[in-house]
C-alpha cells in the first residue's frame, strides 16, 4: 500500500465512491463501494507513479496527513 493521503467521498453525480490522491495531481479512482474505490486507487497510484518515471516527471514524497483537508 502506498503512503499517499487519500480522500474518499460519495458522489451523487456519479453514483459511486470517489477517491482523490491530493499529492499526485489528477490521481483519482472510483468504485461501487468504498472498499472497491480504495482498491482501485492503489492501481491508479501505481500507474501514476509508473507514468511519472517513464516521462521523467518528479514524484512527490508522501507527506502523510495534510493540514488543510
């Protein structure tokens, strides 16, 4: 499991749980259940990091809990 902060919430518009990873710009996942959304987020985080490495993008270090969420 990656150590990046995750924010999970229910989206009425999508009818799904959404997980955002604030430290990785644009990194989001969804799922029918909170558990599925979190599992999908792990896959998306892995893909985000892989793409960043391939393109030479800087990879932020996990900071843990954000102070302003």
